C-alpha cells in the first residue's frame, strides 16, 4: 500500500512539473512575434500564386464532385466556389501575405 502511495505522489509531482514547464513554454511562444511588415518579392508572389491557384482548382473540383454526387445542391456549390474565388482574389490583392490577427483577449468571456 505504501508503494502505491509513493507512486501516486511521484506521478502527481511529475504532472505538476510538466504542466508548469508547458505553461512557461506557451508564454514564451506568445512573446515571440513575427515581423510586422513582411513583403514578398515578385518571384515569391508568383510561386505562391501558382500554388494557391492549384489549390483553388482542386478545391473547386471537390465541390463539383459533391454537387455531382448529390451531397450539395448546385446553388450551394456555386456559392461556395464563388466565395473561394473571392478569397483567392483578396489574397492576391494582399500580396499573398496573411493578415496578422492578434488574439489578445483569447480567454476573456465575450458575453
């Protein structure tokens, strides 16, 4: 019985140490922020545009298959495809650099 208690206490101490270490690492990661203003060269933009265009085509093909198999109605499929094209155009206007979102109030209640 004493051996079981020692094992349980040891596991609790190990769990506490691991959880404290993980918290410190999470805080450290939050403090490291990427550069604020990143711009891509024209060559980099072209490469990413080509990759994103390929992804867009594949995603549109998947939506078309869903419509073909009757999973989605045609109107819904068209709506989804139009939304994906708008998103692609927005990324193109932004130079294919994702907008940085700060999540400073991540753990606060919103209600």
